[in-house]
């Protein structure tokens, strides 16, 4: 299956996905995170932050107490090293991704595949980028998910158009890239939105939205 997590930049797609990865790891799953845009080191630091509850900036600056160092070492050995892999595929080729995934499946080290971000994907031969032929890229991803029989979480950056409509500026189907290909080939689609990003402190009912993110289920073939 393919699940899409879509949002504008700055909404927290990566932290949300890493929190999902953390929960999957705690449930005994092996998670592979394919980075098409961020350095592996940065993602590793952000994952440690999620697992240990230590701010990412503290880890990056190495301003750690002895207790925090022991905590990171313990978590790294106990869970991350065994069940979480980050693959740097900034070239974006699907052919390389397929080879990696199949090898990891054979080794019993892949239960959930996460990809960030679909916009950077290229066809297997490297000649076509997502923007040029989104249907081909999404179709190849769907075939990969069906072939491997594993769930894929695909992060998608929505267009700036949602911010031109006014109001709360929530994203929706017309703001997705790919001329309909993303919503056609995915099995579930979620939009992530943070009020604070646009300066809102309350929603339309007067409820405080400070520190709150909304996750909207826009499509689901899961039957619930």
C-alpha cells in the first residue's frame, strides 16, 4: 500500500514521519527511511531527538549532559541500530531504490519504507523526473509496493496555491503535485496542517491551536 503524507514546507512532515517510524520500531518493525532531500546525518540526529526526547539543536551542538549521552547510546544500540536504516538516495533513481528494498526484504530487514520527497524521484533509467511524468513515477511506486508486499509512506510537498486562497490556507487535492497522479495511485492520503505557521492562535470555534497540528484524512482505502 502507498500512504501519502502531504503538506506545505514547515508543517512538520519529517518530524511526523519520524514519530511514526519510532512507533513502528517499538512495535518490532524494521523501518527504512529513504532520504531524497536531507543529509543522512541530519535525519539521524532528528531520529535520536524523537527517540530520546532531546531537542535536535542540543544533539547537533553536542551540548549533552552525561545522562543524555548515556540515553542516546542506549537507544542507538537497543532500537535504532537494529531496526532503523537511513538510505541516502539524493540522485532519486527508482532503480537504486528497488534494488536496496529487495535486498533488505531478503535479509528480513524491511517492514516499512518511508520516502522523502516524491518530487525528487526519477524513473529507473534516470531520464524522467516526477514533474515531467508523475503518472509513471507513481505507477512504478505502486508496483514496488505490490511487489514487495510492504507499506510505503510517501511524503509530498503541496503547491503554494493553497496559501493564495486566504482563510486558513489549508491544502487540498488541487494543491497536490502531479496532475492527479498522487491521489490516483495512493491508498490513503493525509494532509498535515499547523495553524501557528500562519499566525493563527485559535480555530474557527475559538479553540486554542497553539502547539497543535491537524491531520486530515482525505482518502482511505483501508475501510476505517
